[in-house]
C-alpha cells in the first residue's frame, strides 16, 4: 500500500514508519521538524519537510508529488501534543491540532483516502481545561462530521500516555518519562508535579503502533474512537518508585499545573475485542532497561 504519515519524523511517527516499512508498504512522511528530527528518518521512507497547517499545501494544484500519488491510507499524527505549551501559544495549537486537521479531512474526502487520526484521552475530561484538550476534541469532531456528512473512511485512535524508544527527553514537548530520563542523565532530582497521586495509563509506543496498524488494515468501523490504552494506570509516585529502584535518585515536589487531570485509564476495550489488539503493561520493565 501507499501510505502517508503526517508527523512521520516524530516519536510515534518514527516508530510507525519503521513498522510500515517492515511490512513492505511504500511510505511518505510530511513533517515540519518543529518536534520531529531527521535522526528519526527510517531507511526506505520518503520524507518531505512541509507545513501541513497551510491551506494551500493541500490544494490539488499546490504539490505535484502529493497530487500524483494515489495514497491508500493517511496516518494523521502531526500535532502539538503537550498540555502545558498549549497555554503559552493557544493559536499555534489551534492551527495544527484543529485547522490543519480540517485541511487533511478535505483532502482525504477529495482523494478518497482512508485516514487514521491520532486523538487523545483528554477527550474524557473537561475539554475547556486546556487549549490542547479543546482543540484535539475539535479535531475528533471534524472527522466525525466528515464521516457522517460525506461518508469518509475516517477512524480515530485515542492515545494515552505514550512512552518508549525515541521519546523526547528535552524541551517543552517531553512527557513525564522523557523528562525524568533527562533529569537522571543530568544528575538532577526528579520533579513530581502536585501531590504525585494523579494516575496515568502508560502505553508503550510499540503497542500504539500495533494498534494503529490494526485500525488501518481492518474494515471495522468505530462510531466513536478506538482506545489505545493498557487498562492499567500508575500514580506519579509509583512511577517515581520505579525510577528510584533503578537509579537511586531523589525527588522533589513542585506546584500543580493547570490542565493536570487526576486520572487516565482506557475507557473501552473495543480495540482489544474487535481488533485482537493485546497491549502489555511493561512500564517497570522499560524503566529497568534504561
């Protein structure tokens, strides 16, 4: 199959492209490299450094290579994917997480391309808790609109807290496991936000990629979204204990942050039962491997 991956040079995108190439597919990536890196390129894939949030990029007259290739599937992963930075620049978050999603939906409608969209478990919390949560929710609703009104072949996969090889460890886009890896590397105390009792469903990136692949290759349709979580969650204090057991490192508590909800946990097991997706709780094993 011919497959397009937006955000293909990012953390999840890199792992997905690697899987797609190993399965024998032809793969193209679009990435603006704000968070992705060229070090994440996978041999055999074709990479284009482009900005998907510009409407004319998706216009049928704007990109010859995009117009000439008949894509079977598009994985739409490109996003500004962290809560805290969305408070700093809500307009940029809207442009990439919502506006660009509309352009992709319109392009896919015109070209009859199946799209698998990267949603977010923040859907299960107040969408007005952060610009990130609001605009990812709006992205999901755009795809539902196109499915209902235009009959488009669109599916949404909701990610929980993704970790694993290739995760970002520095800068604003690093998640908690990546942040703590950097702090261990630099000999700093691990910082725990709030009281540390907030719980997260941590999902290994290989399981996320397997879930995405199963959604793309299946003819199964979901009225809402496929939930890609393990169904097990851990508190930040429990995660710290894993790091402490491995590295013997101290921690410090810092004030709670806006948008920091108390719990994430896989909301339905449709991906498990209908797609035979079998994620594994391997968080402690991963920390011990670092």
